[in-house]
C-alpha cells in the first residue's frame, strides 16, 4: 500500500511511524526545508500515552520523560497565588511532559531513510490519490498513491478540497509560549493561574527547564499577522504578568526574548461533516484544529495516528488494496474519530471562554463555581478524555 502523508508535524510523523510499521510504503512530503517542531513543551496525557503504546513507542518515549512531572500540575490559582481548585492527584498522575523538538526527533528517528522529503512543494493534488509538485531541487514529480493523509495542520491544503470545508476562526485570544533557558525550581508551583481575560500556565520539563504560556484576550485586529512573533515579547509579557505571583516573573526573566513567541489561537469554524473524502483522510489539526485549553491537540493527533494504523493494518502490506477495503477502513476511522474530537473541541472552547472572562464580577463567579465543583465531577470529566484505547 502506497501512502502519501502531507506534513511532518506530530500528526504526520506519528502516522508515518504507525503505517510504516504496519507494512505500508510511506512517503512524507514537507514543504519546509527542515523539520521545524517549534520550541514549546507538550503535555502527553493518558490517552496520548495509550496511542504511543499502540504505535510501539512507549519505551522510547518514557526514556525521554519523567513520571513525576505530572504530579506537579497542581490546579488553578488566582494572580495573587491563592488556589482556586486543586486537581485530583489521580487525574494528573499519568501526565508526562516532553519538549516538542524531542518528540519530533523520536518520531523521525523511527522512520526509514528517505521517507521524509523536505522542501517539497505540492502544486496539485486530488482526493483520488494523484499528487504533483516539485522536489527540493526543483524537479517536477507526479505520483499516484493508494491513500493521501492530510497532516498539514490548521491551514490544511488538502482540507480545502472538502465539499464543506468550514475554514478557521480566531478564538478571541492568543498566547506567548516560552521555555526557560535553564532549570528553575518550581517548589510545586506548576499549574494554571486565571485572571481577568488573561491566564498563565506553568509546565515542568524533565530536565528542570520550564515550559510556560501566557494567554491574553484581544480583538482580531490587534493579534498581528498570524505567524509566530518574537520582537519585544519578553517585555510585553512582563508588563502584563510581572505583578502576578511567583515564580511567574522569574520564569519570564529566565527565558530568552528570542525564544518567546506570540501566536493568535485559531480553530475550525465548525466541525467537518467527514474527515475522509475519496482516497484522502485528515489527521491532527487538519481534521479538528481546536483551542489548546485542554492540552489535547497533540494527544488527539496521536490518537488519530494510532487509530488509522490499526484500521489499515491488514491492508498496509498489500501491493494494490481494493478500493472497497480502503473505503471501509476510512469510514470506520471517520465513525470513531469525528464524534470524539468534536466533543473535546467543544469542551476546550467552553473552557477557554470561561478562563478568559473579562468582567471582575463574572470572573469572581467563575472562580467560585470552580471552587464548589465536586472533585468527583472533575474526575469524571477528566476520565472521559484520558481513558482511551485504540480500536481492537
């Protein structure tokens, strides 16, 4: 089975690993001249680890992460440091945090040489499996594949071929993201801090450095060009969050300004009616770009990859799998993935709306509601996301 995967992010590389191990002939087409994982951290929850296990990557992943990092993710606080809500310990026990670059390196290291074609531009593609484009050296190519996987992110080229592509929308806020230049002792201070239309997240990395994010609500016209920006970022973050509780100012000071990026948050304007179309299928943000408020973007991409690999396992080794068999596998993928990712995206959007409330009174009501939420209810909410297993 010949598979073309468009995009070499987490979704594309993990899908490539899964399908290659299933026996498919995989080609990953990446328009950038190098793998660009970005400089942020990534929290992998129980469902993401289950997907990695299905892909056969648990041992390698665990060697790069710490099982104690998740235990520091205590809950939510106010800007003055007072706790709003402490997470039940069992809900964060399985969380592992990894630098995005390390995950990319792990995934790409599992692929055979030549699988990833960097600097490849696509000029024409169809949902029937035809691809045209140019290599990094400028040579034209035209190839036909049994399956095309769109893993090309929020602004997916492949998704624009869908009959009802909803497009994307600005969520109403953006985020600065950074990783400290050196280890910082958190003294158990990790988690999120919620203010009025702003919040700050602290996530420890295994090597002692800290991944952090700072969210700010602003109108669309004030978000910038929609690409990562670094100019003046450290000063701007300190202006907004420098008076918040420790160690927030220290974390920003410990991060090089060049390593801090601002990016507006976008999501799909509406759920797709289907994530497959002809011989094409979408994974990751291309299929269900969501706000990051539940930390599930990368985890859902891993679930997509593991699910697709399982469903195509019996077809992957075939030279010319029947169209009917591919259609059946993709229909099952759509049936399994679309309802789940839709629910999680909706929940993430609601959390973002609550976390970024602007009024003093409404923020106080929000904090009180969180304080009064029973721990058992939180546990149930978390379990519906984190308790996931790939199809048999």
